[in-house]
């Protein structure tokens, strides 16, 4: 009887412990899951300490359009995905591994992270004042120029990520 009571108590304590520690930094989607709450600026960890069931991690589908405003050559469109609230460069790496027609290189800036240097073999060139601009056509049709680079931008579901080879004149 005493053994049964001790076992019950330990089980109860274990359940309480699991409940308290769930929700923070577990690597699973938080909040409403399935792309809910995407977009720049929405913080994470909103549900820390709550007892809501952890939703299944989701993949956020995106399209990548490679275009050239200097030569006005043909654009090319790819599809890939980022992890739930994952950064753009993660989807780019995934795409590069899966599709050998998409390649990119970057340099690491000490203050701002990865600077997109080349896409599909075409390099931005400071002396010619060209670079790869990052733009995003949102699902509602609006095109924005993010004020962060590929290492910081967190895509929304169905974002059309536009890498536009362009000249400095277009810098925001
Ligand atoms: C000039 C400039 C550029 C030039 C840099 C080339 C050149 N030779 O001058 C160009 C036009 C290429 C550029 C591009 C972009 N830029 Co810019 N740029 C600036 C600006 C106005 C001045 C930088 C500078 O000369 N500093 C002085 C030198 C001595 O310091 P430095 O550390 O050596 O500067 C280098 C870095 O700043 C780097 N750099 C410039 N922009 C960016 C952006 C990113 C993401 C990275 C990793 C590095 C980087 O290039 C500079 C020269 O080598 C700053 C704003 C500011 N007032 O600081 C924005 C700034 C740095 N850029 C910014 C952004 C967002 C971009 C873009 C991502 C915009 C876009 N959506 O396409 C792109 C980069 C895209 C890519 N290919 O990865 C943001 C970065 C914020 C952040 N937290 O990430 C800033 C702060 C402006 C802003 N909107 O707030 N940029």
C-alpha cells in the first residue's frame, strides 16, 4: 500500500514537471502552429509556461524567383521551404542541395551576417555597383524590400522571395 502511494506520488510529480517545462525552447512550433504568427517582429516564446499541447512542427513553403534587372534576362522560379519560423538562408541551402540549377554564395559580415554575393554563378560587383537585392512579394500581392538580409529574414508561407540582380541606385 505504502509502495503504491509512493509510486503514485512520483508519477504525479513527474507529470507536473513535464507540464511546467513544456513550451519553451523545445524546438517545436509554438502558439497556433501551422504558420500562424509568421512575419517579422512577432516574438517567440509567447506560450512559455502555459499548458497548451505542443503542435507539430510545420514547413513553410516559399518560392524563390531569380531575376536580373540589369540585363532583363529571363527569370527562374524555384520552390522550397523553411522550417517553422526558420530563416531564409535555410530554405536556400535546402534548395541548393536538392536542385543543382540553383546555387548561391555569400560572405559573412561581422555586423549583419550573410551578404548574398552570387546567385546561379552571377556575382555582385562593388566596382561595377551591382548587387543582389532581396525583395519579397507577399501573399497579398504587396512587394516589400526587407531591411534585413538572407540570414535574418523569416519568410511567411507562400512568400515569393525575389533575388534581383541590380545596381546600387535601387538600394532602399
Ligand atoms: C551602402 C550600403 C549597401 C551597399 C553596400 C555595398 C557598398 N560597396 O557600399 C549595397 C547597395 C550593396 C547594400 C545592399 C543591401 N543592404 Co545595405 N546598406 C548600406 C549602408 C547605406 C551603408 C553601409 C556602409 O557603407 N557602411 C560603412 C562601411 C565602412 O562599413 P562596412 O561595415 O564595411 O559596410 C559594409 C556592410 O554594411 C555591408 N552591407 C551593406 N548592406 C548590407 C546588408 C547585409 C544584410 C549585410 C550582411 C551586409 C551589408 O556592405 C558594406 C560595404 O562592404 C547601410 C546603412 C548604414 N547607414 O550603415 C545599409 C545596410 C547595412 N543595408 C541593409 C540592408 C537590409 C541591405 C539589403 C539586405 C537590402 C535588400 N533588401 O536587398 C542589401 C543586401 C542584400 C544582399 N546581397 O545580401 C541594412 C542592414 C540591416 C540588417 N540588420 O541586416 C542597412 C543597415 C540599412 C537599413 N535598411 O537599415 N547595402
